[in-house]
């Protein structure tokens, strides 16, 4: 199975197990995608700083059409949007738009 590469915005993140995290992305080519990022919460987890809500970038994932939860290979963050965290009204508006 070949990985897909698409532009994506991170909408939500939930901890899963000891070292993994389930991430929900809105992608340009595939709509909503839920992926599991294995080992991202470990000591040497790569990209933990870029896994903030509403971060946008390029997602690489292994997608199977008959599954709801896919496997993430990489997420290259291009825009972090850290300013949303400091303004409650902007964050609430972005959250409402994402829903």
C-alpha cells in the first residue's frame, strides 16, 4: 500500500495508549481523516510541537478505503497558528468553523 500525500489541517488530537495519539485532519483531497500517530508521545517522539490544534501542512498517511482509522507516516507543519491560543474569540470561531 502506497502512502498518500495531501494538504491538511489538524482539527483534534486525543491520546491513545501510552505513546500514541489519534489525530483528526481535514484534508484537501480526502475530506475528514482520522489517523493514529504511533510513538508520538514518547520521549523521542518527532513533531510533537507541531501537533497543535489548527496547524496546517502536508500529511503523509497510509489510507485504506475500508477503514475509519488510518496510519500516519509524517506531518510536515507549514503554519502553526499559535495566535489562536491567545485569543479566546478567534479560537471559538475557528472551532465553530471546523465543526
